[in-house]
């Protein structure tokens, strides 16, 4: 692999665990997307505001410094599944950067509902690219075997 970038959002740390393992396996740069908007971290509000922002297609402002994608031929995007889709900061990322002619691999953490719809939507949002892999994990913080699966999967991308 020429050069890979792992870009992810993680609210509770599950996607982060996987992102870091993939970055380590591929010796890739890793960027965690951060937003100025703060979502409630507990209770029903967490699901309500998160779910609502997915449904309304929110694109919260990213506070990361500008990312130069030109040096990467592969971008590996990680997201938690929110309301069956990808999390709003990923929508911001896709919206803020013109991502074309890249190899893209996607991974997601979810609570048991699966990631098929999330992956389909992410592919739809990045039409002019080549998708080279996808993998979903159920709550990696509770299921540490996910970390090894992530490393094995990452190795198939190189
Ligand atoms: C706002 C919100 C919506 C969620 N929606 C779903 C869902 O539709 N399906 C699912 O399986 N899990 C859902 N979850 C659970 C997360 O996808 C799961 O806990 C994931 O591992 C979190 O990743 P993170 O720790 O990187 O944020 C949701 C969690 C939140 C906070």
C-alpha cells in the first residue's frame, strides 16, 4: 500500500480502539474527527440528539486542522452506527473534502443492529471512489477479540 490514512469518529471509544489498531497494523496516519458541537453523553438525550442529527443530515463543524488528502491513495473511514447510518461528523468530512479516485475501506462499530445500511449510505456519499473493503464490529470495548480481527482485516488491505 502506497499511503493510507485512517479517519474516524468515535463517541464512546469503540471505533477509536479499532482505528488505532488499523493505524498501527498499516503504519498509517490516524486522524480522529472532532466537532465543536457537543452531543449529550448520557441518558436518553444521547440517543435522541444523535439520532435526530442523523435523520436531519447534520454536518457539525469539524475542529480538526485542514487535512491534505493528496498524499494518500487509500482512506480508511471508521464510524459508529447511529440510527442505522454513519455518524454526522463523517458526513461533515465527506462534505468538506472532495474525495475522488481514492481506494476506500470502511469499518463500523455498532450495538448489534448491523452496519449494512450504514455502509450502503457511506458508499452512496462517496460515489467516485473504489471501495476495497468493509467490516463491522459489535462493541469492541466489550469484545476485545474485535481488535485482532481488525488487524487481520487491515492486513488484507495492504
Ligand atoms: C445516537 C446513537 C445511535 C445509535 N444507533 C445505533 C443503531 O442504529 N444500531 C446499532 O446497532 N447501534 C447503535 N448505537 C450504538 C453504537 O453504534 C455502538 O455503541 C458503537 O459501538 C459506538 O461506537 P463509539 O464508541 O466509537 O462511539 C447508537 C449509539 C448512539 C449514541
